[in-house]
C-alpha cells in the first residue's frame, strides 16, 4: 500500500535552532527509511527568524500562517538573536504561530536520562519522569495591557501587563491534564496556583480545577502554590506525575525541571491544538543559545525528544518509544555534549542515536 506521508514544515529559525532541527530530521528520516515504506516524511523548509527580519523587516511572511495551515505538523527550532529585541522576535514568529493556531496545550515532559548526573545531590538511579502541562493560549502571556496610559509624562510611565483567565481556557487545559494522567502509571494531577495573592484569575483557576477533578475520581489531585511547587520540584520530584500550570508558571517550572534533569538542552515540548483544527508545533524548550551557536556543541536531545512527541501525535507510538529508548541508550553509554559534562559534538550524539535506533 502507498506510504502514509506526513507533511512537516521545518522552521529552524535562529542560533542552535538550525543545528538541533537538523539533528531531529536525521532521526525521523532514518525511521522512515527503515519503515519498509509504511510511512514517509515530506519536509518543507522555511527561512524565517531574525536573519529574515534583518533582510525583510518581518519575522515571517505575511501569508505565513495560511501557508503553514496545510501541514500535518510544524517542527520548530528556537527564535531569538541579539540583533532583534526578544519581544519582537518571539511575538513575530513563535507566539504568532502558537496563538493563531490555538495550540492551547503545551506538553513538556521532564525525563531524567541514564548516564546524566542531576545537580540534585540526592538523585540516585530512581527513574524520575513527570510532565508539565502548560496553558498556552492565555494567562500571563495573553498580550493584554499597554504602556504610558493617560500620558503621564517622562519619569511617570506606567505599564499594565494583564493576565487573562477564562473558565473555558482553564477547563480545557485541566481536562487535558487529567486525560494525560489516566494514561500514566501514577494517576495524579498537581495544579499550580497562586490564588493567595492573585485573588481573581487564580481563584477562578482553583475553582475550575476542583470542578474538573470531580469528573476524575480515579485520579489523585493536589493544589499547590507555585513557590511551594518550585521547592517540591527540587525536594520531592518523585511525588510528581502531571503538573498543570498557567502560561508563565509552567514556563518557569519546566525550565527548572529540565535543569534538574541536567540541562535545558534535554527538554522536549509539544504545542498542541488538541481540537485538530490547526497544525501542532513541536520544539525543544530551550532558546537559540547564542553563546554556543554555530560550534557544533548544541545538545540535540531536546529537539530529538520533540520529534518523538511529533511521532506520538502522528499515531506512530512504537517509533516514538524507539526514539526515546535510543536517546536513553546514548546517554547511558556516556556519550554526552558539554552542557551535561561530556565532550561529544552534536553530530556524534546524532550518530550514536541513529546507531541505537
Ligand atoms: P537559551 O535556552 O537559549 O540558553 C540558556 C542556556 O542554556 C545557555 O547557556 C545555553 O548555552 C544553554 N543551552 C540552551 N540550549 C542548549 C542546547 N541545546 N545544548 C546545550 N546548551 C544549551 O536561553 P536564553 O539565553 O535566555 O535566550 C537566548 C535567546 O533565545 C533569546 O533571544 C530568547 O528570547 C530566545 N528564546 C527562545 C525560545 C524559543 O524559541 N522557544 C525559548 C527561550 C528563549
Ligand atoms: Mg521558557
């Protein structure tokens, strides 16, 4: 029968984004080549990013969203370069895609790989694995607010950065988190809140969490303040399974999680439009890492793990598991990039992952 062909838009964008997207593509192409014609990936490259902005004054083409709409998935690197203000580059490309494609669920697994020493002194060989589920469409990153309201004059400028919490937005991300928890060994959802201080939005968040939890009596729950949750990440990570949090809180906590696992370069992420009205986007959690870009030192594991999440999304779960096992086998053999204490290059890690596949 004809192979199932998945059309993927590659948007490596800036810095190490180009290096790690190439790494993930090599892994996916090797899988397709070995699939005996069962499936294939059809790639289209987009040159968008800060370099494109310097030439054109735009982070992406004006009709870029229409062009992307027809793809089965987007594979993204990282956006940002010192030549362009970060809020311009982020809103002009990554957030523009996430918001317009209503990718409201951002899934960020935290996985401790064998062979990588955690900065947690007490971490032993206990497998640690939890998932941060990030509300990805509203909250603190709703883009609402303004500056210099009412023309207060020099020295008196004020700015409002307003959070938006809707009942529908809270409910859909929480149901998503509970459904995910049901698929895991530990059926538990921890809600991250700050309702003691943020008495409007976060109280709504808490109320919706309680209501949704009632529909999942088989799933254990807890509601934890974000400051306390940051301590739990360090002190009792073994208590975590699914952690659902607002846009900003989850952004911070997921970086903490990946640092605990050893490096930002390890963390994978999926920006999902669970309604399937728009393509979903898969990208490593890290940024463009200008300090190491272009030197072949980038850790490709986060990007390859993101490619595995894309395979899950395509229904290729067996292949996704193979990729994750190949990553564990690679780190377990001690072949590591400098960010996790090794001397290997990006290419050497990719070659080892391909061998282990
Ligand atoms: P970053 O994630 O780029 O770098 C933070 C630290 O982690 C650096 O020391 C870097 O060398 C290291 N690192 C990151 N990825 C790595 C990898 N794959 N292998 C090894 N080490 C790695 O965050 P930073 O420095 O705050 O931001 C740099 C630029 O990236 C900024 O322009 C920022 O706006 C942008 N950014 C973009 C994101 C995205 O596109 N999703 C996310 C975060 C930042
Ligand atoms: Mg972040």
